[in-house]
């Protein structure tokens, strides 16, 4: 069972455009995306991501941006805010980087039926779920807690070789008192199951108090 101390993450609190008394109107395109930090270069920080499903890989360079290696490591998933220098959204190139938030990230783990038990103990409020390449991303509300909790993505071992393996988003406050909800971003690496030759997609189970939809299907597009 994966346990961690909850880190509540919020979208970068920067207004994309403004037209108030403090300054002129800006029509720059402000984008917010979950990306992989590919490391530092002499020119700045590099990132890569796929916007949705199997769309082309986008590579971004943030000139002059240097991360503290104690806080941000290579291959870490981040939510970043930026302006594309070209003015064109979702094309590779240089960006004007203006902030980031940590994202909870981990690999999908293969588990037995007994290890999956209790996956739906504490519901979450799902805002959105989407796949980008080998990653399953979520924007959700979870109860704030400074105590250890369970939050992981589990692949049912008995379905691993099926065309559509079953995956469970496990969340359990482990007895911590419920509190106010805070926005959280998570990104799970599906490579362990997604890259199997037998895999045609996945069925994701989640205990969602928002849409009250129990399963989501993500099918390979090629």
C-alpha cells in the first residue's frame, strides 16, 4: 500500500490577462499544462508533454529558468504556467515561464485482489480525468489532511493480460478527520500496462462524489 503525507496543490494563482486600472490589457495566450521536467540545459529548463491522448509530443524551452534540484528533479511531473513566445498554443518552442506547482505523481502498480481491497474507502470530487501519452492525469478535490493517507493507482493483476485491464484509483484518509477540500493534481505513469501488446486500453474505476460515474474507459487510438 502506498502511503504519503498529503500535499495540497493549487493551480498557479496568476491571472492570465488583465484590463484593470493597474496596467494595459494583455492578449497573450496563457497556458497551464501538466508536463515532464526533462532537465536543465545551458539555455534553460526543458519540458515535454502530450496535450491529450496520442497527440504529438510537445517540447518546451524556458530560457533562463533554473530549478532548485532539491525541489524539482529530472523526470518529475509539474503543472506549469507559461506564454508561448510564438503566440501559438501547443507547438514546440520557447516559452515565457511564470510559475509552477508540484503534482502528485507515481506509477500504476500491479496488485492482487486482496491488495486492491478498500480502494474506494474515501470518495474524491473529480473535476476531470484525461490521458496524455502514457500518463493518466486528474484534477480533483480531496480533503485536506497533514496526516498520512493512501492514494495510488492499482492495476488488477487478474486482468493484466486482458484487452482492457481494470485499474482502480485508491484513496483512503486512513482515519484522518475530514476537513475542507483543496484542489489537487495527480499524474500516474501507465507504461507498465499501456505498453503491453495485449492492451487495447484501460478501464479506470474511481469513487467520485461529483459525476458519480464509476468507470472511465481510455482506448488506444493507434
